[in-house]
C-alpha cells in the first residue's frame, strides 16, 4: 500500500487516479510529468506507471519530493548527453514535438533565455527553472512550497551520488528569506497553527485596565457632599446589563463583545501572511480550514453588531416616555 505523504510537511496527493482532484502532475505527485522510463521503477517513492490518455503514460510517486528528485535525475541524464540549455532541455523533453511555446513560457517566467545554461548544482537556478516547467506542465498555480521543491532537488542530487535518499531533509533557505533570518523547512501543520490563533484570540479578548488618569484622580478624603438642592444619589443604583446578541452569548459572552470582527480580520491576515511565506499551504486542509474559520468569525462579528443595534433601538423605543 503506497504511503502517500510530503517529506517536509507540504501538499501531496493521495488520490492519483481521481481526475476530479487536479491535473495529472499534481494528483500523481509527479511535478515534472516524468513518463515511465525504466530507471524510474527503482527510484525512491515509485508507485506505478499508468496510461493517463491514449499513448501518454505518467509515473505515480508517493511524495512530490520524490517526483521532483526524479525530474532532477532526468536533467542529470540530459547533462550527460550535453543537453544543458533551457531550449535544449525543453526540446529534448518534448521528444521532437514543437515546444516553442513551452520555451517562451519558461523564458518569460524565469528571465532566462533559451541559451541559458542550467547548472544542476545551483539550487536557486534549478528551483526557478523547475518551478517554471512544473507550472507549464500543471497548467495552474503550483500547490508545492519552495521547501518541497528544494527538498526534491537536493534529495535527487544525493540519491544520484550515493544511491540513497537522505534520511532527513536538511534545513533549507527559501529564496525570499533575507540573510540572518531563520526558516525551518518543516511546514506548520494545523496542530502548530491553532495555538497561534488561540493566543491571538486571548490577547484581544483580555483587556487589562489602563493606568488611572492623574488629572481625574481624587485625593483621599471624605466624600464630597451634594450641592444644595441636588438630590442625593442612591447607593443602590444598578447599571443595566450590556446588550448581548445570541451570537455574543454563544461566542465569548461579554468578554468578546465588539472584538469578534477584529479577531476574524487579524486571523485572516495572519493566515494570508503564513501562506505568502510558504509556511502554510493554500491547498492543505489546515490552510483551507483556518481561512474559512477566520472569514466566518468576521461575518459573525458583523451580524452580532447588527443584532445588538436592533436590540438597543427596541429598548429605547420601549422605554420612551408616553406623549401627553
């Protein structure tokens, strides 16, 4: 039974034959559309080679990182045949078909020219080149993070030199990372992200009282007497309870009144930042669940505000003095 997974905690497919889950390269964990050469059957993570359309075959891998490693190994085999430029590689990839549109797409996406030489030992260049090829093969934005692609590139390189895939992925430095900042190549799961959102909610919900205003502080002494002719305040006056909507009563009560929309907006911003940084995959269950929850919390906050306003207007109307 195949063990479908990601080696560094990112997107992967466990339904390679389900056409509703995406294009062939994505659902078969085969970003480079490797099509069943004999050497692939002994490659790490190999599952099977199947015919996707009449005359077209594709290999299924357990993890997209293995599929990327196999793509890197194919590039290595091209290099041994002195096929080392962007145009040369893609034309060889096409097996004699007209791949001029493919070459133009990759050149425009990467900034390379068809004559640019690809150095397979340059992680940054191979990452850029590989992502452009994977994007063209998939026909849609890629669900894999840069860390996943780099893991596949480096794993493929080590497998080619030693015959074994690295037991644990080495720490990676994403291209967007500035020197001096630390990035882990293990993507956060929902178990890692939920505590972050919980801390955010608690921070917003807990409002410690600020320091007293010195200008309004009363020095110690006997209480001031009411002015002549002014009725004394009753010591038993009870302030009316705050107006709460049904949503307020279910989610946090008085503590979170007025804060739910802000919490939802900040949570959505946090999820967006994590997705942009590659920490949270947009297509992963955690990414989808947290996005929906943050939007839902914002909507509930807005509905609660409308309900409170409606109740307040009703209370004012009910307590209005009768007209004489």
